């Protein structure tokens, strides 16, 4: 799959007969937690704070323990701040578009690129919903439409390195977006039907995909 460098994606760029059905971008705070793993970073620094506090208290007393813990907390806050900044920049520079014929992803902070994914290259689309109302829609591609994982990250299904799956990550109202995509896939399918397959788990628990939205190409 080739990346097409474009400055903007406007309705004027859409070929005649093709319609934009939905467009949006990731919700930055959800992206911070799910793509940049801020929850794990926060848990790590929380654990290190407790360990450093205990070790310093045993070795030098309460005052040394407080200083050691404060330094660890400061380092953790800095790390989380950087992750939040990266997630915010990624969200602001990302654009997902679903048309009547394809899914287009504009990604990249320093060098924006576009990936155009015609429905004919999409085998299936899954949905994972989160408690905050956001969700992810990974797209399983045909072998000939392979895109390198590093070219997609963080807009890829986690830990699918051998067969990377482009993903509309942390989009608000993901169920509605999945329905729009499902209807578009069905409409573009020669078979004109969709099947729901058994649940598939994300590589990083406890998040789970309740099912697949599949349309014959």
C-alpha cells in the first residue's frame, strides 16, 4: 500500500460519485492512555515512588524518604506530560475519513502522509469500545495491501506486527462510526451482506473486541 502525500483532504479531492460518510480524529486523552500507555507509565512511577520512599526511609530517615519520593513523582509527572503532549499533537494532526468507497487516514506530526484503503483491500473491521465512550476500529487488510507497523503507529492495532492492521484509534462514538463503516462495506460488497464473528481479544488485556464487521470484497 503506497502513501500519498497531500496537503489537505477536501471534498474537492474526492472523485465524482464518491461521498464522505464520516470524518474525525482521535480523542487525545484516550489516545494518551491507550496508544501511549500512560496508565502503565503512571503505575510504574507510582510503584517506584513507594519503593524509593521505603528504601530511603530505612537508609536515611523520613526527610530523605520524602525527598526521594518527590524526585520520583517529579520524573513521573514529566514523563506523563510528554506523553500527553505527543498524544495531543498526534490527535491534532490526524484525520480519519470514511467515504462510500474507501477509508483514508492522514497521520504524522512532522511529515503528514495519507494512506488510502479501498474497500477492496479491507478483509474485515473490528470494534473495541471503552468505558469513556471512545473506541477503536482496526481494519484487517489483504496481504497485498500490507503496511509496515512502524509506518502506522500509533494508528495500528496493538502488537499485530506480522500482519499490521490500520486502526481508527480512540474515536468518539465508535459504535456509530463502526455502523457507518459497516453499512458502507455492505453497500460496496458484491455479496451485500455482513456477518458477525466470535469475539477476538486485543493483545493487551483487559480490552476485548466484541465482534467483527465483515463484508465480502
